[in-house]
C-alpha cells in the first residue's frame, strides 16, 4: 500500500479576461455632476433651454444610475449630504429651484421642467418620488424660502398627478411635526395644490393612498384635535381643507360608533344601555338625530347573518327589527329622522336583493311600533323617495298608503262631527 500523500489535481489552462462591458462600473457621480452643472450654468434662468438641455443630455449621460444626483442639482444646485446641506467638495450651480424667484408662476415653470424630463425618461418617475420624499425629510436643513419653493412645487406636482400623495408620509416625521415644520410646509403645499385644481382633487388623491384620515398627524399629539387643525388652517386661508378634515373626522367617528354598536348588539347588551351609550357618543361627535338614525339602522342590520332565501329572510328581518324597534324609536323623534330612516330602508332593500319584497312589511312593522309616523310615510311616498327601486317599492306601498289616507280622512270627519 502506498502511504505517500496523493497530490490533488489542479486546473491549468488559459485565464479568461473579463470583458469590459461585464466589469461593474464604480459609482462616481463627480463627472456626471460636472456635466449637469456646466449645462445649467450655460442655460441660466431660461427654463425652456434647461428642459431642452436635460432632454438631450439623457442620451449621453447615465440618468438611470445618477437619478438622485440629477434631482439634487436641479433642486438645490448640487449634491445634498444627509440632513439637507450641500456637499462642500463638489461643483455646484446657482441656477436651481432653491435660487429661483419665490412665486407661483416660477414654480409652475419649474414643474414643467420636471414633467417634461420624466415624460421623456419614464424610468425616472420612481426615483423622482423617492427624491421628493427625501427632500421633505431634509426640510429642517433648508431655509424658510427654500421650503416655501419646495412646498409650492410639490403642491403643483400633486395637483397635476406627476407624483403620488404617498410622498406626504415624510411630513409625519416626528422631529418635523414636533417643531411645527410639517404644518407650516403643508399650508404652502395645499394652497398651491388647491390653486392648481380644487379641494376635490386633494380629497381624491388622499383617499387613493389612504391618507384622508391622517391630516391631524401634521401636529404633535397634544395638539391633534379637530378644533386646533380647523383654527390653524382656517387662519392660514385654507377653510376648505379645515372643512374636509372635520368631515373626515366625523366619518371616522361614525365608523367607530357603528362598530361599537354592532359589538354591543352581538353581546346582547340591554337596549337601555345601548340607547344611553348612543346618546352620549352622539353628543361627543356633534351628530344630529337624522345622522344617528342611519348609523343605528346599519348597525342593526349588520349584526345578523341573513338567510339567503327570499321567503325566509322577510320573516327573519321582521323578528329582528321588532326586537330593536325601541332603539330605532329612541332616535326617530323628528320628521326628518323618520324620512332619513325610510330612505335608508329603501336603499338597503334595493342594494340587498333578497330584501326587495320585504320593504312594505318592514315599513308596516315600524309604523305599528311607533317608529314611523303616517306623515313621514305619506311624504316619502309622494315626494321624498329616491330612485333606487322606486317603482317596485311604490307599488308595494300603494294599498297601505291608501289605507293611511282613508284612515286620515275618517279621523278628520270624526273631528268635524265632534265640533
């Protein structure tokens, strides 16, 4: 047996050179920055010429790789260090957003430059949104004038749909909120946004990204109230935004209240307790009885697993509503509340097809339980109904309405005889 250690085989042969195009290029934005700065210095304040220069340069320079550098220069004149200060050791230009005139017209012209650039080089879209998010986090590092210009530009871009409202999450940064920077910035931003479009544009964009209920977060926790928000933005000339936020808070409060009511019903809490709780919450939220009856109806109808068979669901609904008629009665003491409830019933029966034939039976039950008055039913029948299922429901109610009218006439003639 050979005890000598066997040598491991080795690979020999030609060593392949790495192709030039396969080598990973080192990230070095210096040369890129110099090219952009030089071009901007030549075009100066002529924004048409700036747009043309940027369009042409995209074919020669690596915008995809150096997108952040490109946007830093266009906004601040040079590359930004963390915190928002300009890097000292690199070339910069005096022709940028931050050195431009602080007025809406100039900011609209700058918005056009960014829009043209991103339309031409679609791949820059995501990088641009990331840049705006970053700039908002750096707000404390900028001067008041620079913040104002950035706020106006951001408002214009949001109004035109060039960027998503999700970038506003940066304004909820704790330090920015604490020092009042976020709220002050938001005033300028929303003013330019509403100036470009309207409050409906703001509302739609915020809803799209689930931020319509987060506006209060622009203030520290101890100032996060509807009253403070309303005063701050109304004083700043943004009453439309104050009204929108108040409405959103009211919607949020209604949803919470509806959820609470459903839970109480599912637990089988006594109706006296539910009524007392509802009155208290109604007062806190500043809700009218008319608004409250709709919430109660939805809660009552949502705390049951309904039968899918049309012939059985009516019987189930009558039994269930009979149980909760004292609760409905407690919040339908006014004519408007009764009409509001009738419309809710109409919409519900139309939207839930199994209930289409149950409408008349539900109304009659609530009439007998003193929840709905004959005046309210007659008014609904003659003029106050909505279009949803109108012909079907009016036909269902025809005989009962005739009976109500006859009963009313008999009552009147009895009174005349008594006189």
